[in-house]
């Protein structure tokens, strides 16, 4: 099948690498003007001049990044099958819509308000009680478009720093750790859910994902699976969906979801029987879903800003290196390493050893390292 991908970054690249062995072809439609997929056919179209040409070259369309014009997806959907649907795209790129959907489905979220001015932001901070987190309603990711207010008096500065016309303001969640669940729904409604991952962030960017998440209570896993299954069915979703959650003493609180393959699911490339990328391709092309169980315990380590000593990493017998073909730049995701082990104790040692070769990699601090 000829698969069109909206976006041409590293996620699209990994989708194609997973789809080629299944005899698929790929055409990337890039609206940014700076594609980095490095393979397949790429159509660069910042002004939507070549959309008809793109549609003539593909059978079905998916996307690798949710911050795309919904109207473009809707236009495409009139002529070609688009998975996930434009509705899923619209909900996931708008925090207000997303949290409203969560609430309607009984999925807990932090208490929240909408602010459309600095004065409204200050009022929201007063009502919720500081600290609060202010986030741009659209276009925010990897910690961008966010600010933490520790008092209502910081509202004016936070409003100016974010620079967005509408903010979602959330009461700060006292969580024990951040976790995520990645699932895939097929064209026939079949759902497969990967083991949950424990995620470690630094400066708003994911640095480590450990899967299966250690010390996970069965009721927490069951609740997360119920939440994501409800979302998949409500949206009549086809493809991979990721749901980020805070684990608290009282249970789970939803942070946000992503309508695509997700950074916290990269461990599946070497740690699961079928990767999230292959399962997304299987889903959007109408094929049966693959086995989502974990092979062993594993940890994904993001490579940020500098490649470090890749030769030394390649010499580690337990490390699987995935590079995206990008130039070095502060804060940029350049690749990731998947570390596999037979036990969590061995995994921690191996991750710390690997991190020594990655400049700026933060110390691994997670449920496995806390006394």
C-alpha cells in the first residue's frame, strides 16, 4: 500500500522503516520546509500548493505529529482514508477540548481553568491555589509554551513569556511518578495495549522510559487500560494512541494524550515483540495487530543536543542505537538508545553505564533508584 505521512520528521522515518518490510511505500507531505525523514519521497509544500499531487500518490494517509492544520486533514479525508481521524487530531492538539473530553468520559484530570488574558490567569491562579501550571492551549510540546506560577502575582510575567492568546491553567499535581500507556486500535476495532512505562523528564523533555513500569499495582494498570480503551473507542480511533498520566497516592490523573506513535513507546522497537511503529502501520493498512507483550525489561534513553560517543555505545552488547540523521542543536532529539536486561537491577546498571557516553544526560532518578 502507498502510505502518505503528514510530517517528515523522525517519527515518520521510523514508521517507514517499520512499514517497508510489509511491502508498503511512503510519501511524506512536509509543511514545515525542513524535513528530516531522510528516506522515501518527500513533498515540501508550505503553502498547500501540491496537495493534489500528494493525494494522487497515496492510498491512505496518517500523520506523525499532531500540530498540523486540522482543515488540511479534513480536506484529505474527503478523498482518502485518514487514520487517525481528523476529529482525533482536533481534540489532541487543543488542551481545552482534550480535557473536556477526558471529563466527559470520567477520566480524572487536574482541576483546571481557561485564561484568555493576564488578569484571567491571575484569577485562575487564585481560584486553584498555587502552584499552578499555565500551558498554551495549542502548539505546546516538550515543555514549550508552559510556565509554573508559584504565586498569582507572577501571572503577568507568565502570560508574556508564553505569548499565546489562550491558556489552560492546571492545579499542580502531587505525583509520585509520571507514567504512560501506549495502545493501538485496528480498523476492525481490535485493541492491543502495551505494558505501561515509567517516564523521567528533565527540563520538560523526556529522557528515560522504563518498561514495563516497575512496582506497578495491578489496579493502576487496569485503570490506565480502561481509560485508553475508552478513548480509542470514543474517537473510533485507528492507529497508535499514547496517554500520559501522573501516578498519585490516590490513583491516576491524566495529563495529555498524543494521536500518534510516541517517544515513551520507543522502547517497543527492541523491548516488545511488535514495535509501536509496526503496529501503527498494521492498523492503518487494515492488517491484524501484532503481539504487544514485552520481551524483557528495557529502558529508552533519549539522545538530546549532542550525539556523544556513539562508537562506545555501539560496543555495548545490550544497547540498541537508533539515530535520526539530524544535526546537533541544543534541546534537539537526535536519536535514542534502547537498553535491554533480564532484571531491573541489571537494567539500572546498564542505563547508567550507557548514559556516561551521552553529554548532558541527567542522572537516572526513578522508582528503581529511590531508597
